[in-house]
C-alpha cells in the first residue's frame, strides 16, 4: 500500500482520548440545512457537544423549520420567503459559524456554494456532490476564502474503524491482498423518495458506495484500476452495482451496494497472515471487530460509542475550525475529490448520468 494513502487518525479516536463531547475551544454556532432523517439524528449529537450552540435551522417550509427548531432547541429558524430560499437566509445569518448540509445530494452543490460564498465553514453530507467537477469547484472556493470544508464521512472518525486501520497497518494480518465490503437493503420503489429520484441523485452507487469504499481506501488506498457493473431502472438510476478496484501489487477490493437486496453490510479485510471482519452493526459504524491472525484463535474486540456515533466527526469539525484548519487531515477535501472522480468513472462504465452532469 502506498503510505501517502493512509487515513490519519483524528485526535478524538486516539486511544485514551477524552469523550468527543468534551469542549476543545470556543463555542461554535451551528446552522442545520433541511429537516429530514439525517438532520434529526446528527442534530441530537451536535446538541451533546459542550462547545456547540444550536443556532439556526432552515427548511423549504417555514413551518417545518419552526417545528424542528422547537424540537431541538434552535434559537432561530428560516423557511423559503419572498423568493429567497430558507438555506440562503440561514447562510446570510451573521451569527452562524458552520453549516451542516443535509439536503438530498442533487442539491449539495448549490447549497454548499451559497454557504461558502456567504463565508461559512461547511460540513456537507455524503456523497459530497453528484460529480467531481462540482466537488472541485467547492474545494477551490473554500481554499480561496480560507474556509473549512468537509464531506461528512463519519465512519472515518470512529474509534472502532481507526482501531481496524491500526491492526491492518501493524502487519498483524500480513500484506493486505483482498477486501470485500457491501451495503444494501431493499428500498420500496417510490418515485417520491430521494433514493429513487434522479434529480436528487438517486441510486445505490451515490447513496451507499462511500461506505464500502472507505474500507478499501483505509486498507489499500486509492486503486490503480476500477471496473464496474450496475443495473439501472427505467428512470436511469442504479438499483445495484458491483465495483472491483485493482492495485498494482495484485490486491483487489470488491465493493457492492444495492437497493434491491438485503445484505449483511460488513467488511472483510484479508492479508497473507490473517483476516479482520466487522460486526456489531453495519460497516459504517461497526461496534465489533473479529480478528484471526496466524495460528492464534480468532479474537473479538468490542467498542462503545458516544451518542449516535456522529459525535466523533463533529468533534473533528469543531476542533479544526477552532484551530483555524481549512480541512481535516482525516477526511481531506482531496480525498473527496478523488472519490468523486472514482465514482464518475464507475458511472461512465455503468451508464449512470444525472442532470447535474450537463451543467
Ligand atoms: N451520514 C449518514 O449516516 C447519512 C444517513 C442518511 C442520509 N445521509 C445523506 O444525507 C442526505 C439527506 O438524506 P436523508 O436521509 O436525511 O433524506 P431525507 O430524509 O429525504 O431528508 C432530506 C431533506 O432535504 C430537504 N429536501 C428534500 N428535497 C429537496 C430538494 N429537492 N431541494 C432541497 N431540499 C430538499 C427536505 O427538508 P425540508 O423539507 O426541510 O427542506 C428533506 O427532509 C443525503 O445526501 C444522504 O446521502 C447521510
């Protein structure tokens, strides 16, 4: 594995680190954009941080924003008003330090661009954008303005996952030769759901593959070759896909994601001397690692998490902004751009296109 690909351990996931809710500096005022499923989950974890203030939430609907603000205790809320989008009103609020973007991915680019242009630091849900061109543009704006920008790949910040990297890089498993990782569930086919809506970036590839890919990147780094197959529905979004990554040293990673198959959602990393397998939850948040190395009996290491598990990425975002960093060494924007290029390559192979590609 090329050492330059190694994922940095964030301070919050180091052995003996304080709880991720412990303050690391001045309080930050958060603005949460959109009021759907992940916004609710992550807001509960933002509220746990000692140095986080729930300042504002926005929605397309003023009523939804107000209800969300009441539920979680935000100081203020913004809905669409007089032709101005709720998110635009939120990013124009001078009190907001950092925004967390939770719209469907088809809208990430426009919202993140507005936030950066308004001078806000940004944490944006995965997948970061629809394509690499959008990601490159956002990275350039953030760099030009000296603002923090990160894709919310929370898996990279978990102590369990960083322990897996430690085992993998220690040599205990020998040379890593093969990674297999999957994520999938049967999602009822509903054109109104963002999962199936082409305008929202629907399909299994963009929604799920970032998690199996995290295990390939953490174990083997970015690949030298990519080959893929995928099944598209009549609206042109992928129902499922399989991606094989090839490495110059002969190693492979096989990744699959699906909206039409119920899958174990686990990662297996195999080396010349042993293997590691995730458990105790899906591969995006494993609370168990099973390790078999050499002649020793297999052992199980277990982990506890604080809050819903998002507290670790939130600690890293907070620490980085407090320290004046414009990106997290654990989830640098360059990795996001490379990931979007990799996904662009997969999409070209399976014939998956979105309206954003034409822009
Ligand atoms: N990190 C994780 O664990 C995780 C988990 C799930 C999803 N995600 C990611 O988070 C994002 C949102 O997923 P979700 O499951 O929360 O989706 P969701 O439940 O459908 O919520 C998305 C919200 O975005 C707003 N929205 C919907 N359509 C929109 C449009 N056309 N333009 C602008 N805003 C729109 C709506 O809020 P308003 O009505 O308030 O405007 C909606 O409630 C996706 O990119 C997804 O990949 C991450």
